[in-house]
C-alpha cells in the first residue's frame, strides 16, 4: 500500500523550481486546488460543462506560465486570478456569440441554469442564482469569493488587483442588488 505524502505550499513551490520534480509538483497543485477552483468557476458560469472547460483552460494556462509565478502571493491567489480572467474571457465570448435581448442581457445564462441537469437547488437557491446573474461580472465574482469562499478582502485584492475599499463597496452593492431582486421576485 502506497503512502500518500501531503506537501505544504512552500514545499510544492520548491518542487516547482526543479525541472525534475516540476510535473509532480504541478500534479499536486491540480489535485489540491481543482475542487475549490471548479466551484468558484461554476458559480460564475453556472454550467457544469463550461466550468470543467474553464477549469481545464485555467490549469493549462497555469502550467504554461508556471515559470512566471514568483511566489509573491499565495498559489491560490495566482490560480484564482487566472480562473477569473478565464471566466471573463469565456463570458465575453459568449455574449459576443449570442444574440441577447437588451431587456435581459443574461437571459442565456438563466436558460443554462434551467437546462443544467447538475443544478438541483430549491426555489430560494435558484432565485439567488438568478439574482447573481443580474450583477456585473466582476461584482458577481467579488460576491462569490466573499460569500461562498469566505475569502478575505486582502486576498481578493491580490486576485483583482484593486483596493480593499473598492472590494468592500462592490460586495456591499452586490448584496443590496441581490436583496432587491429577491424582494421583487419572491
């Protein structure tokens, strides 16, 4: 029976620096972070299949630019930044490819939620997801990271490259918009 060895982030970073152990270290990174990245992506794009594709693109981009990772921020912060950029790219492409009505620019996303066999939320959860779709993409990302991931504003600041104050304001406005949407639609 093989013994599973758990490495901390610093040990993994040291393994990344050595070409002989780089692949092994990256495999550890994928195993360690794939689930939390998947759910962060999924909350933004909603579709299981799209989330898997974006997750794969995230790890491909991380692998191809692994030598650029300086270790100034935590590995999770770096991976979140890549994932969020991939989500933005995906959503921008999707909006450009889809004829969306001016009254409801995220109608296509709501349709995806309706058709997603992996979504099994109750009415309240669906209403929350619909409310999230009314938010601008960056505001939705901020809300997801704070509410679902319980990420600290300082860490989010590294991901988004913005100030803590701006993130707090963005989260506050997101919560207000969500509350208003739910009050009007419940």
